[in-house]
């Protein structure tokens, strides 16, 4: 079974939305692990029906080595992102993981990706779901 980690911080709203869409589209065909930079983010993602959840630096560092896919906002690879909640060790673990990464270009950290059309979260998640269906054959 494909193991998918969804990483988010602060209130976990982005992760919640992603997990809800994953569950609606893939049901129990994938295992979803909610990884929050804090307990509040993890709790919010668990409400969207993730299979498991864990919080904090060690949980993210440990689990990014054990999953097939990592999904989250672009800021999960930026040290000190999310108002400092995303530590350098977390960013390094995500970036160094052998898992396939699907990062949504949500401009939270003042980073602009040139050539990317700015779209709202629902549109980005729709594209993510289509890509997962086509590329990963889930």
C-alpha cells in the first residue's frame, strides 16, 4: 500500500484540505500519515481521516524516511518557515527523503516561483489529485 505523508504546521488547514481530498479520491487504497509541526496541526489533519498522525521535529524526521510520497506546501523544504515552526532539521529531512515530493506553491514565506500561475488551494489540490492518479496509478 502506498504510504503518503502530508506535512503542515500552524493550524493544519492546508493539510486538512489535502487529506480530505486524498481520502475522497483514493479511499483506503493509500495510507495517509498526518505530520504536523505542532499538535494542533496534526489534530486538524486527523479530523480529515488520516490513518495515523504524529507531531514535531522528530516525528517528521523519522517518518519522511518511511513513506513513498510527501505532500505539503512549498514551505516544508524551507528552514524556519511557518513562523519558525519548521526547523532546519525538518526541512533537511523532507528535502533529503527519497520519497516523491508534491509541493504546492502556496506563497506563505515570501517565495515566488517564476513561471507558476497563482491559483487558489482548491485548484492546486485538484491538479495534485489528477497527477497522483496519472503518475502513481493509485
